[in-house]
C-alpha cells in the first residue's frame, strides 16, 4: 500500500514537500510553494502560484488560481504549474500550466491556461451545465471537448489535437538509431564472415567481442523496430483526433488538427471538428 503524507496547508510554515508516496492536503497550497510526490497528490482546497509534480494523478477539489503571466524578465515568479504522470482533475483552472501523461479533466472552467495532455482534455461534466474553455492553449492527442470554446470577449483560444511535431521527431530519432544499429550489425557480420573464411587470421578475442556485439545489436534493432511501430500507431490514432464544442464556438478560437487549422471569424453553433477522408478539416 502506498504511503501517504498528510498535511493541512502547504505554506512557509510547512515548507516545500518532496515525498516518496502520495500526498493529501486538506487545505490549500499557497503561492511560491512546491509539492512533489512519486504517487498521487490530492488537494481539498485551492492551489495558488505553486508547483505540483506527481508520478500518479493530481486532484484539486477547489481549483487552481494562478496569477496572470508576468512578462518582466527581471522578476522571477512561480506560476501555477502542475505536472503528473497520470491524469489531472480540477474544478477550475485559471492562469495555470498543466501537463498530464494521460488526461486533463476540468469540471467547470479553464481560463487563460496552458493545458497539455497525452490523450484527452475534457472541460465540463454531466453534473454541471458549465464547461468553458476560454483563452490559452489546449493540446491533446485524441480529444479536446468543452461546452463552449472561447467567450463573448473573443480571446484567442487555441485548441490542438492530432499528431504533432513531437511524434514525428520521435519517429525520426528512432529510425535514425535503427539505421545506425543496422550499419554496425552489417559490419559485425562482415567481420565474422571474414573470420570464418580465413581461420586464424583474426584474434579469438576480437571474434568473441564481435559475437557479443552481434547479440546486443540484434536486440537493439528489434527494440527500435518495435518502438517505431508503436509511434506509427500513435500517429495513425492521432489522425483521428477530434475537437468538440457541444454548445458554441466563439470568434477568436483557432482549431488545429494535425497539419490543418481553422480560425473562427464569427460566433457559431457548436459541433465536431475532425479530419475528413481526404485529410481536410471538417466541421459538423
């Protein structure tokens, strides 16, 4: 069973927390503080301009309220930053930076926040009529869904789904490593073939090293091949990414799916954004 560190509030009195296990905070996490855990982090109150990093999930019952971005480079300020290996669930997020290895689930409102999820971002739930994604950027591989995208004030709201540069870069690096291993493997086979044709001309220790390298490189090539196949599957899945605005899309919203993008110049009823059969961006 995972060990859990329990505390009422995280502030200057408690100091920062770095715990091997889970952390349960019955109150708030105050500005400038840091909470890091290998397991889950659960906050019953609010998170201000603080840093939360969890190996598992992060839950903030009463939401995140960061300050607006400070553009004065001379002033070093900690903004509300959440990073987790699992999912992040919050009531609301304002001026927050959230990165999740799985999904991000905002029950009511995301305002001027930067959200990045490996799989999906859902703003709003069935128990609430709220679900506003206003301003900032929301990125996910498979799905971004909200009741409304943008608002009457028409702030720039960017929503990005589908395969991105990171996936293609990972594939490029993987293929490059495989090609390098393939070349080394070919050189080893040539050496071993020469040793077999010319007994006694190549030192036994060199042949032994080549045999060991052959086994290692064979395993490395197999690993890179499997990794490349998995990345290609992720890219193919990402092409099926969708953006849903169940009620309204406001002017100022920009929707990007894969390499396609759509800019909303006027308010319009909600719908579903996806890629069509020919790779075109479809809204219906």
